[in-house]
C-alpha cells in the first residue's frame, strides 16, 4: 500500500514537472525583459528610449513655453510676459511650497530616467544577456551609468537630499531613505569614472549619443560640488585637450555664404553671419557637419518619422515660437498690419520675454557692446521694421510715433537672441496676411546639451575656487577671445563674472536654474534680475536655493525616510 502511494506520488511529481515545462510562458511575438535585454541591439534600443526621453523632457514635451523651464524661464534670463508691464508667474517664488508642480514634475522625470538606467545596468549581468566581450557590455553599462549620473546631478544640485536608488525596482517600496547631497555626488563620481573608462570616444560614438567627453564634462561639475577642484580641472582638461575637440573659430557649415538684406528687408543682400551665428544653424550641430565644439546634442529631423516636429501639425520644439517678440503682429499708425517675413524673422508670440539683465546689462561689461560678437546684429536682433510693402512706413524702424497702439512698444524694444531663430524655414505653413511660408515657430535644428565653451567655464570655476585666478581668467578669455570681447584680468574673476559669461555664451543652452541652485545663487539672482520678483518687491529667503521634496512623494513613502528640505 505504501509503495503504491509512493509510486502515485512520484508519478504526480513527474507530471507536475512536465506540466511546468509545458506551461512555462516563452513569448515569441511580444517583448519582455527576458527577450529584450539579450544582446547589444536590445540594450541599445533601451538606451535610445532614454535619449528620446531627454529630448522630450527637456525640450519638446508640449507646444508651450513651460517646456523650457529648465533653461531659465522665470529665473534671471527670461520671463513669461503677459503685457507691457505685467509678467506671468510660473514658480510663484514668494509662495513656493512642497506641492509645487515643477518640483513634482522633474522629480518624477529624473527617477523615471534612473529606473530605466538601473534596468540596463542590472540586466547586463543577467543570464539572458549575451555579450561578444566584456568591453562591449561595459560600454553599454558605462553609457547607462553616465545617463544615471546625468539625472542624479540635477537631484543633487536642485534638491540636495534625495534617495539613491541603484538597482532595478521590481516591487513597490515605501521606505526610501534620503541620501545627502555629498553621497549623491560621490555616486555620480563613481558612475562617471566607470563611464569615462568604458564609453566610446566622441568620434567613435553616433550623433546624439553621449561619449566619454560628455562624461568628463559632467564629472568636472560633480567634482566642483565635492570641492575637489584639482580633480575638476583634470576632468575638464580631459575634454578640452581631446584632439578631436576644439572651439570653432572660423566660419563653417552650410550657410557660410548666406546673404541677407538686413532686418528691414531692403536694399542689396550682403554676406551675413559669423562663427557664433554658424554654431546655431540647422545642420551645423554635429561632428559630421564639421562642428568640433559640440559635446552632446539632442537631435531633431523633420524628414524622419520619430525625428520630432514631423508633419504639418507642427511638433513641439518651439524655441522660435515662444522666445522673442511678436513684432509681425503689430499695426502701424494707419492701421496697416505688419507682414511676417520668412527669412530670419521667426514667428514668436511674445510669451517669453528677455530680461534687462540678459538683453542689456551683460553686454555693457567693459564697454564691449559693439565689440562682443555675441551681441552683433547677427546674433542679437534689437531693431524691428515695418515690412508690409503696402504700408506708408515700409522699410522704416518701428517707433512709438509709427506704432498704432503705443502700449505695444515693449514688443519692439526687447532684443531677440537669434540663436533660437531658423535662417531658412521648411515652409510647412503659410501666413494669411503676407503669404509668406513659415514653420509656425517650430525649429528643426538640433540643440546643444553640452558644448565645449561650457567646459572652459567649468574649468574656470574650478580654478577660481582653488585660488588660481590667473588660470580662471585664461579660461574665460578663451571664450571671450573667440567673441572678440575685451580680456578679463585676475582681479575681475569671481562667481558673478562666470555666471555673466555663461549668460552671454550659453543663453537657453545651459540648464540655468540648475546652475544657479548649484552655486547657491538663485535667490540672489532672482531678487537682482527677475522682473516679477523686482516688480512685486518679493523678499526671498535663501531656502529657495533648493527645491522642496514633493509632498506626494513623502506621503507615498509611508514608512518614512524622505527628508524635507528646510523652509518647506
């Protein structure tokens, strides 16, 4: 009897084992982690998704000026404007609290990026992953660690305290612990050192993807945060001294021979542009275009499905649409509407207005208004003209006397940084009044995430903080020399000079709010330069140099461990 029972039991066990084999799910026609992360191609597809999110999160989430909040909107460089003397608040700096939507939005985005990076890093060592060599695997892992450090860099600089999550999250967790800013910086350093060792050099990497040069650039910033200034200088120098890298000093690209009759659209065409102007022309951003200064860029291509901005629906990379003055909508003293002109005009709607600090104050330094290339007529548009051939004022400067509604004068007294404007549009739309084709303010050029000019300014900052003011001045003068600006001296060097130079060189390129929070200058610069803060007379506390941890995150972490920043 016992033997019979044993035989039956063994039969059942065997049956269960064979049934398990039969019932084990082996997906053949849909993707799972087990059949996706199996080789280099699968891991590269996962990396491509992260790069796509960088493009979406930072530049093209929606057709709205708020898509550019990380670049300096409602900080010190530009401000949402709703009238001649009124400004729309975005951050509400005087009442910023832990329910703030900006803080919650970016906190969630950074951790989404970190999650995706962790999946790649962990699954690179799974039983399903097959690699040709360790170096092939380490290059992928290094790229994921670079992107993880890129996300953690913002959390460290802008929040200070945040959880360090270094493995794939596979189940809900309610006890995340806040790590200190120093701990986050140290993890970024570790990730970036691995990335520098294994990531491809810049000429061995595909356009739009980061290389070890980008990791060196980012490591320089991280080491400044760790107060390892010698290390920061070495990291920045690694990028600067790379034989493949150099500042562009001569005209280059597809529009070297571009001609234009000027913003009045009158007279003979003349050669137009300079090397700084060239840096921001469509098809001039990549190494294959001859650009040796670009370290890492986000890529758009109107001709490719998935390239962003495709089709006549418009797309979302609307720097030209949102930054600048809507001069083309004005009516003259006779009631004649102005004409939109296609070439070098853009189609802005005057939602983001350049501050006086960015438009005027930084250009008065050392009397360089007429010397600094970055303030030339090619790069800063300061005069606006009547362009309707049927109007009495055709070809004349728009002035208070020629303007129909005098309260609209502010639209033609603020400058436009021409780096955001496309020189030759694709003509997907047609203006109803002038008949001119345009792109509805969308631009189809790539955009810099990291550029070598910023690396020099990071090295200048590290040299200044270590007390080597001569070396700092030398680095700043490399940038100013290219722009034909007056050199600075050791006595000129301080953090304000570096921030001013970053504003001159990197307007709408650097993540300005990150820079000001990293340097603990945000509150000071808001009260000095933000139009709404000045207008309202806000007295802001220094706790604003860090963002609040979102209340929703603290509440969801119900077992405790997330620390709220002081003042919130």
